[in-house]
C-alpha cells in the first residue's frame, strides 16, 4: 500500500510539474502575442527553420503558416496525406507577424502551395483591429510571397468562431468577408470557410470542438479542419506527383 501511495504521489507530482511547464510556456506566448513587434518571435522562427530546413528540396511540400492553431496541429502531416506539409505555426502570431517572416518561412522553402491561418489574435474582446486593417495585412503577405513565386496558390483559412472570442465574432466575420471577396478577385487565391463545421445546432461554437481554454481546437475540431481543408487541397492542387 505504501508503494502504491508513493507511486500516486510521484505521478501527481510529475503531472503538476508538466502543467506548470505548460502554463509557463502559454504565459510566455500570451505576453508575446500582445506585442506588435514581430521580433519577439525571433527565437521561435529560428527553431522552426532549424527543424524544417531542407524538408522541401523536391518542391513537393505545402507550407502551413500561422498561429498556435497551426502549431498545435499535431496530426497535420497525417491528416493531409498524401499531401506533404511544412508546419510553420508559431505561438500567438498575428497577421503582421507572418508578413514579417514570410520570406524565411514561405519563400525560402519554395512550396507548391501555402495555407494560412492568422488573424484571430488580431481580433480579441479587449483589443480588436478593424477588418480593413486585416485585409491590408493579408494583401501585404500575398504580395511578399508572390514577389518570389508569382503563381503559387495561397489558401486563407477563415478566422474561426471560438467560445472565448464569441463576443467579437461579428468583427471576425467582417474581416473574413473582406478577405474572401478580395481572394475571389485574384488569381490563385482561395478562401476556406470552416466555421459551419465548428458551430453547433444553436448557431454558437460547439464546445466539443475546442480545448478547455475555449480558444484552441480540440481533436474533434481538428477533424473538422481535416475534412474541409484536405478535400479542398486535393481537389485543387492534387496529390504530389
């Protein structure tokens, strides 16, 4: 019995340490996400470059770039197969952050397509940018990528409806509408709407699609993304030859 109790105590202690470490990491990301200076992410970008350098020498990969919803997608490679992916998600990135790092995280890899999820961190209950600002930032991102790869297909995943930011969903919808309309007017730009699959029958975010923080997707939420995003990519760019 004493050994069992010691084992339980050890397990609880390890769990507490793991939660403290996770909490500290998330705290650091939250602090950086409040900054408008993209240089706060420099160490994160260097880590991504180190882990993915040389991963697309054959030009078959698709870059997924954006905030923590891309970073936390642990099953991304499996979910997108046979499409090959380069996973470049970092912390609480805003749209201007991915504009700043597009050269290093997109152009340097010469991908066959680009998938973007960013903008949700620009629209928060206590501080929201205007939809027109987000459109301008996305246009700057596209211009930066297209300066190097004029014809590369770029897909923007619309900002998602989350319980934690439900109060600002109308602002997010307005930003999505602007980006979608502009994308439709440009060659090889695409908008992917996943909001329908993330909402419940009551028209509000289904909590089962989100983690306990009410912000990041759960496994069920990522399954919604997989079904919608993978189908679009396979239909429009196809599997690598």
